[in-house]
């Protein structure tokens, strides 16, 4: 009887300890969520800037960072603002992205849970667009358990919108690391449109993608040239009207961040031709061209 009583006491103590840690974890999660909601409110259109009818509506070169802001080099005032995640329990602040040597003068380095907000402008809430960016990935993110290291996104959880990212092997059913793809969501579900291109580690490469939701088409470009055929029959997705355009993060929660560098980020609210994309690639830095 005495042994059974001791076992029962041990089991009771373990149960109490487990409940305590569960409650503490739940409280921490709620506090972090409240902090996230406070720092990342749903924005109201338009938040800033003007919008061309068609063309380059935002261009962040990262050459002239002023405090927490990086100017929009189109002159349309779609300026980027540095954001970062805050750990409620430890009071640790991850800090803003670092200014480093880029492809063309300066770029930004993202070390996780840091991003740039481009605002929630009507320029970005379109169903036809092309995005172009120079990317440099630090690692595979397996140790960080990042499902989709995100380069650029106009989305939120759960669902609606799109996100340009790379994959992580062994997480979310992925079989390959660093495959460039485009996530899309439509309210009740999501999918990924895969490019088939595996991004090398710690090398600069130019990535562009055109998305036409009216024709259900996606075209990837790597280093100025089309990568694979035009993908047709792509699932229709929903424009995310309520959240900012993010660079280096998925939705401002800090859970799917980019680990590496980015430079010369462009957003066009139209579909570019292959000649247009190649011109962007060659214009930024000719030392990345293969020898003739």
C-alpha cells in the first residue's frame, strides 16, 4: 500500500508539473499573438504612395537606408519599413535586417524573424504581376525548422494571397531543400507551384516570377532566363487585401523567415516579357553574366 501511495503521489506531482508548463506555454503563446496583432495590424487601403496604371510600382535597392526605412527608388513613395519579432518571455529583440554588400552596392541580410514591410498599397493587390529579386541563402534551415523560408509575400495565415519561397527537406513533406516555388492560397486551401530549380547555398542568383491569375499561368526565371515552360492550369487564388507586402518574411509573425541576403527587389503590376526580365538581370550587375 505504501509503495502504491508513493507512486500515486509521484504521478500526481508529474501531472501538476505538466499542467503548469502547459498553462505557461499557452499563456506565452497568447501573449506573443497579442504582441503580433498589436505590431502587425490589418492595414487599410491605401497605406502609402501612388500607383501607376501599369509598370514598376516599387523598387527597393537598399542603397540608401535611413534609420528604419528604405526608400522606394521608383519615386512613388512605396517606402519599406524595417520590422522585427519580439520574444515576449525573454524580452529578446531580434533587431532590424543588416545592411551588407549586395549585388549592386548595398543589400540587406536577414537572420530570421526580421523583415521589410512595403505596406498595403493597392499597387500590390493585383492578379497580374511580376516580382524580381537577387537572393542569397545562408543555409537549409533544417536546424531552424523553417517550413518555407520566404523571400517575398502578400499573404497571411490562414490563407489568401501568395508567397515566393524556398523549401526545406523533411519538413512539410518536402523531398528537396532550397527549391524555389510560389505558394498560393484561396481561403479554403493552398498549394505550391514548383519551379524545379534548387538554389545553391551562399551564392547570388536572380529570381523572377510572373503570375497571371486571370489566365492561371506562372512563369519562373532564373538568372535572366526562363526556367522551364510556362505553367498553365494553375489553381486560382485570392488576392490578400488586408495585409502588407513583406520582404524576407511570410506574414509578419516571424515563423517563416528568410535566412540570407536580398537585393534589388522589384514589383511590377504587369506580366513582363522574357526580354524585360533579361534586361533587369543584365542591368543590375554584368559581372554575374556568363563569359561570352
